[in-house]
């Protein structure tokens, strides 16, 4: 039995406004050994007319697989509620499985429920594949990584903090919370490492993208708040 699981962060969106995303581009060996299940980012927003929930899950981590895994299950968890980030909303899942990049199936709700919101076929075309009800559309394929990240700056900053924390003199002091005590000059220097020059180290890199559009009236529950997180799961 495959026991690994990868969860993406929570992204909450109010139906009236806004876009949300959660990012995670590096993981421990349990997930990186299964690159087809390594989530990079989760994006979610409402369509301009507020009629559809738009979802993107990017896959790839640091190894950039070229195919979705036929032993990996890709799941969006959607909670609809009357208040943001609460536990008493209605949970719905969008579950996708791939036989290949051109052969997939997705269920809104319960797996193996092939009702009008079931989608199957070739998701690789730009228009994707649509359910019989017309309320679920799915596209999947390789795309340029949309996440802007200055990785060199982060590495330089982490290196500077580790060097300061392990230096004998001057000794770095910490607050009870574990955060370091930094003077203004040090803060300014670290900010410079994080921002100069603002280079996108992910430019030119591809990741696999699972792109989903779900009609709002197909999402059970009440309220104007949707909380979304993504997970990948090893299939038995």
C-alpha cells in the first residue's frame, strides 16, 4: 500500500473579491521520491462574473516530472461556509486520476460517481474536457511555472542567518519565541539579500498544471466563503 501524502496550503477566497494562493516548492524525501505527487502551488479565484470557482494545482517540486502519475490521485478539497476558515462548512472534493497525460477522469463529490459532474477524456487540449452538466471543466498539461521566486536571494539570506546563529562572536540572541533579535542594520542587510536583484529563478522552468473550473451552483453548501486546499495521495 502506498502511504505517502502531500498536502498543499489552504487558500481562502471570498466570492465577492480576491485571489489566493499557497506555495511549497521543496519537501522531504518521502514526497520528492514521488515527484508526480509533489505540489508546488495552489491558486484559486472567482471568475469575473462570480459564477465559477477557478482552481490550479501545479506539480513538480525540484524534479519537474513530464507526466502525471498513474499511481497518484490529485484532489482539491473545497469547503463552502458562511464565515472564512471555519470547521462547520460543507466539504466537497474534486478528485482526478490519470492513466496518461491524455487520458484522465475526475469526479466532483464522491469518487466513482459518474453522474453529470463526472469528467473523462483527454485533458491536454487548451479547452480541456467538460462534464455532461457543463459545470466542471478540467485541463492538464505542462506550462511555464507561474510562480515568481528569487531563490538565490533566499539561499543567501538563509546562509547569512545560519552563519550568524552559529558564530561564537558576536553571539546571536533569540526571543523566547525562537525568533532572532536583530538590529536595524542587520534587518536592512537581510532585506537587501532577499530583494537585490529581484531575479525570477523559476523563469523558463516548467511544471505540470491541473486547471479546474467549477460552477458555483455545483458546489454544495451555503455562504460566500470558499476554503481550498490540495492533496496528492498514493493509490493502492
